[in-house]
């Protein structure tokens, strides 16, 4: 998205002065954008309509396993409120672990449904449809349900407060998965999932005085930039600093990406596409 905006601004400044650009997101860092685009840029806030969501905090006791505590919060929410439950977990490993605990501690008349990007499309679509048998559901999901899809029938959200993100290491040229505390924008987005259809409830598995980062770290700072640099070379940009960026690409990641493209024979020493690159 940052690259698309940079190239759109490049077109606007060089070729199409009449071009209008609208930047939108559910979790937009308006201040960062205004710093780049100018403080005179109009900002339109569209909060939308949602039902009120009551928030509870249930931090994990020091000596209690995380899976056991999460399962107890699920059982508490099942007994206290009506509707389906959406549990946010960092990844498939945590989904499988909680699923095993719930199968042994929750009534068999409640369906437990995993939801993540690696599921077959048919299985994902089944979770995203209201059950015809009227049974309650506990949906164990990664961040895919945070903003990418809408899960119907959810009145309760349980947020484990963690997310798993890919982080690129320029020194090794490899990307590793880091598990970290969720940011405030994502936490609020998750809580809002409980108030889409009626009054809802959100259980956060951290203490109320926990300080969260305002937004997620920009993808530009934690991604392999070789694909982006290849596209810029195709665009005709040899110097990435010549474009307008919300977050400028880190020099170390730029050097690593350019080195990889040169080794593959896709760009030359002037950062232009070779014949093979074309």
C-alpha cells in the first residue's frame, strides 16, 4: 500500500496534476500521512454504526498455563452471554492447543471451528456462514477475522492479545515469524467485531493498565524489499529516496534487496532492469 501511494504521488506530481488520490483504511495513522501529504490535506472520519461493546480484562495468572486460562475465560463468556464467540489467537499452533483443551471441557452441543488462511476455501466459507442447526459456535481465529472477513452471529470476542508477524532480517536475507503484543488499533478493531449485529462483549487477556503501541509497526520496516525494488526498477526509479514515503525504506533492507536482484541478474549496477529482468 505504501508503494502504491508513493507511485500514485509520483504520477500526480510528474504526469497527472489532475489526479485525485483518496487514502483509506480501517486503522489509518492519520498523523503520519499528514506529515507526508501536508497538514492541509482534508481528513474524513467515517466511524460507521456499531452497537456498544462491554469490555472485560482477564490477565493470565503467573502460574496458570495460557491455554487453561483462555479456556476458562471461554467457559465464563459462554455462561454469561448469548451468541457465538470469536477468539483471536496468534497462529495455528495456538488454535490447535486451545481446540484440544476446549474439546475436553466444553459441552458437545457447541461447535468449535478453527479459522485461518491455510484452511481450504470451502472450510473457511462454512465458518463464515450462519449455522443452520442453531448450535452455538466458538470460532478460533488468527488475525484473518480482524478486518479481512466478517464472521456472522458473533456477540462475544475474546482477544488473547498477541499477533504473529513476519520480520525480515537484512543481515541473513531471511524472514522469521515474531509473536508480539497486539497494538491498540488492532485491539479496537477486534473488539468491534462483537458489536456488528447487536450489543456485544469483549474479554481481553491482559490487564487494563497494559500500555499498547498505537499502531502496528509499518510493514516497510519489517519486510523483504526485493519485490518492491524490482517493481521500482521496472517503473524507472533508481533512487528510492526520490519518491514520497510514509515510512522511508530502511537503507540496510534496500541494500540487501538490490544485492539479491543483482545476483539474480535482474538489475545492473545502476539499479536498472537488465534484459533478463525485463
